[in-house]
């Protein structure tokens, strides 16, 4: 699925998303218990991962932001970063 500019995709506990492409200005949030497989975050987009959520398959960031939310262990597979930034929030 493609999430267009200004759009948001929320993957809640027990939910899943696959083959997601985030366009500039789009956001995907993977909450505790949710899972996203094969995610591409393009320039200007935002990917949020809450502790207990999972990014599996491949996760590709190209001039995009990855926010890690909460204190704990993150599950991220196959991460490729080409620019952008990764930020830890709520870590004590």
C-alpha cells in the first residue's frame, strides 16, 4: 500500500501492514503488538515504532525520519538508512 502525502497509517496491536511505501509527508506508526513488513520510507516521510512493535523483512529509509518511542527493546530487521535521522524518545 502507498500512503500519500498528509496520510497516516496506524498499525495497532494484533494488526499488520506489508509492502508499505510512505511518500513525502506521510506517516506510519507501528504500535506495541503491531507488525510492519517490507516498509519503504521516502524523503520527507516519518516512521514511528513503539516499543513492542515490529519492523520485519526490510525497512528502508531514504532521507526519512525513524522515531523510536518509549523505553525498552525494539525489533527492527533489515534496516537500510540513506540519510534522514533516527531519534530515541522516552528513553530513561
